[in-house]
């Protein structure tokens, strides 16, 4: 057991001693569990499978492939591995399948955190020379396991219905991928119903003590050197098509800047025998809302060394949208490695996508870490944005992660500052409303509306969050950045002075413009949206609420801190409420019917 001190969960921290403060700038580890809407039961394929099991985790991201794996605890991703053989790893940490900490207060290493468990096997006879091989890595781009943390492999015996540990690896501090070869030769395991699992022992309070797995193979007639393989494939996510952002508003594309790049760099690796791999690269297909608008064939590309990551420059034809956008749309590119039939084919294709809606984004949607400031109430974290056009900002999306501090114990205001010599200057806007971070299992980017009708901006500015407690807000930090990327657009404040961030990455704050998104910071069901009518919204001094069914009801209205500001009981189907004495901000309306139905709506007061 490893007992962790109060800062043990911090990957990196900075004590601002020069300013006689106790503030700490915190960067800690957290992956993105986003847009997972499938039901777990629906993923089940069956309890029994046959040999071989072969998975390099490049077929899908999110939950493990249900054809091979019986649980969903491991996180399949293309961002946590470092110097990977090919794209895709399975990450074991202290978060469950929905991105929640197993136990937000448990920082010990004496119990299992994540697991990855195979289905049961039907051998149809006693297998010969059965072996399990895999690659494993400590930390990668995540928080490293330390003394007392370890990774195990356990075999299940149907004869006594128990798990037996057959392999254990303690943390060593190395971040290289290493090979493991485990024979399955005991009579206790060479029977139908055998299964195996990987288990990580480490902190259960967030994405800490990271282990990455790759190229897991269970098959017969294996030899010790079968940890070597021939498989060319891509190693990193697709490079972006935009020069400055990962997303920008579709209605800013007609600004003076050309937003698109003229070439991208892709990364690949030719694993295996130098005589057996001949490949073609630099081909791609470009799609707008799924329809092809440009395509180019690949060419032979056999430069560079084997068994090392290589870079290939891909020239792009000028990108011309067709038709010109008049509404939100997507732009995607698929790049393919062809010419060799060796290994897994799923790692030979890369797909990148950009969404053009109403927001700017620097990040790629994956949070390998979280970022926060501890010990200073009133501290702020902000990003600098130079929008392509002058426009009215309506709010921001923010990503909050779980990392030892409960989100419910935090609160923040939204701030916008002028640019003053390359750093935040005078405040343009500070929200009256105080918000609490939310964390949703299906989409961790939450939209937060300004508590005003909007702020018009025609030059570079800074936008961020001002924490109202001494706890770090744990804002997502994307560190899967481009080569040569810097940290020059992230700034933090101790409440009095601003400083440029010391950590490289992209803070996951996305300012949005012109109109409000469908979902703000409170989840609402579609049926509820259609069953209750609120107008005008935003409101000023008076607003109306209507619903379909005339029945006895109670109506409650709360501010974002949970304070009840209004309550009534009636049996009509419409009320009019005077709000002239209320503070501007966002309120939550709850209608509770006698039949047990509960309807919710958000109200914005200007």
C-alpha cells in the first residue's frame, strides 16, 4: 500500500514563492470519456469466443471491442500512448467507463482500479503452445505510476472459479513500450471457460497511475520471439486542416484570413522485417458533410528506417467548400496507408474531422491532463483568442474532469479581459452569476451562457474562469499538440497579477458566438423541452410559463447555487412571474405535477 500525501495526485505543480504566495498551478492526468451513449448491455456479444484473440486497439475508440472483451473499464484512445507501435492503446487508470473516479478520496494502491477482461474461451480441444503476448507502457502521456503501483495479469480457472495472478510488473519509471510473453500451460487453464484479465493497482481517485496496453494476442503455436511482428501503420492522430484552431464558427469563414493549411504532416511506422514492407502514402479523401469534395491517390513511399516513427508530408489541394456554408457543417479527411497486407489493416487509415458550429476550439477534444490553481480563491485561468471576425460572444464551453477534488465543492465566475501588451488587462466583463462545474458521462463539454445578452468584441481578448474556492477547477488540458506548439495563449492569475502558463498544452475552453447552443449547463430531456414553454427567454422583468396538462402542480425556481427564489402551488396550465427584483443570471425552473412528472427549463435574466 502506498499512502499519498496531499499533493501526491499532482503530476506537476509550481509554488509561486517569488510572489510570497502559496498558490500552486496544477497539471494532472485525465482522459476524455466523451459521447459514450451506447448501453452496456447492448454491447454484449456473448460469453464464449474462440481463438485467436488479436487486438491492437485501432478498430474503435472509447470502450473496448465487445467481440473480445467482457467489460468496459479500460479506455481505448489514440492520445495517451507515447512512441506507440501503431495508433490506439488501452489505458488503465482510476476512472470507470463513464469517466467517474472509482473513489474520489482513495489514493492508495492496495485495491484494483481499472481492469480489462476477456470473454471466456471455447478451445474445442486442448490447445498446443498457447501463449499470451502483449506490449505495456507506464504513463505514456499520462501520470506515471510510482512505488507501490503495479500492473498484473490474472488467469481464470473454470475448475475452481478463481483468478490466479501469473504476472506482475511494478512501476519502474520507464515510459517505453516493453514486451511480455506468458505461456498458458497449466491444466487448470487449458479448459473451456478460461479467460484472462489485466488489472491496475493504483489511485482510484482519478486518471492516475497510468498503464497503456497494445498488441494483445492469445493464440496457439507461439514462440518466445513472437512478440515481434510485421505491421506498418499510422502512429498519431490526423493533423488538423485548420491553421490556428481545431474548430471555428462557420459564419467566420468569410473573414479576411484563409483558415486552411496547404499541407499536413502524418506519422507512421513500418514495424517488422525490412524486406517485407512496401507502402503507398500521401493519398486522401476530403468530405464536406459526408460528400466527397476532393480526393488524391497515394504514391510509393518507402523512405526512412524500419521500426521507428517516420513523418510524411502530405500536400493538399486548395480547399474549396461546396456549397458555401449557410449553417453548421463538418469537414473530414481520410488518409490511407496502402501497399502492404501485413498486420492489422485498421491502423492503416486515419480520419480527422472539424466541426464548424458557433465556437472556437484550440483543443482536439481529448484531455490528457487537467489544469487548475490551488490554494487561492479568486485565481483565474484564461485563454487568449483572436477571432477571425468581430462578433458578439454569448458564452463558453468548458471541460471539467474528475481528479481528487469533487466538482460540487468548486464554483466559478466567467471573465473576459482586454489584451494589454500580450497579457490580460482590464476586465471587460465579470459574471454576476456563480456557476458550479458539471461533469456529464455522455459529453464532458458543457456550455455556460453569459448572464448578459452578449458582449461585442472586435479585437483580441482573453476569456476564462475565476474560481471562487481554494480548490483547483480541474479544467481539461489537451497535451496531444502539434510539434513546435507552445503555451503562449494560456494565462493564469493569483487574483492580482497575470502570468503566462508554464505548461504546454491547450486549455479546453471554447468561446461561442451569435447564438446559444441547445444544451447549456443543465441537462434537459427532449420530451421535457417539448412539454414546457417559457417566454420570453432571455427575459428582463417578466416571463411566462405554460404546459400542456391542466392539473395540480408545484412550481419552484432556483438560482445556480441551489437557492430557491420562487415557489407556488396551483392547478392551471399557465403562470406569469414578475422578476424585476431578481439578479441577472441563469435560473432553473422545476414544474412538478400531481401525476409525478417533473419538467425542467432554464431561464436567462438580462
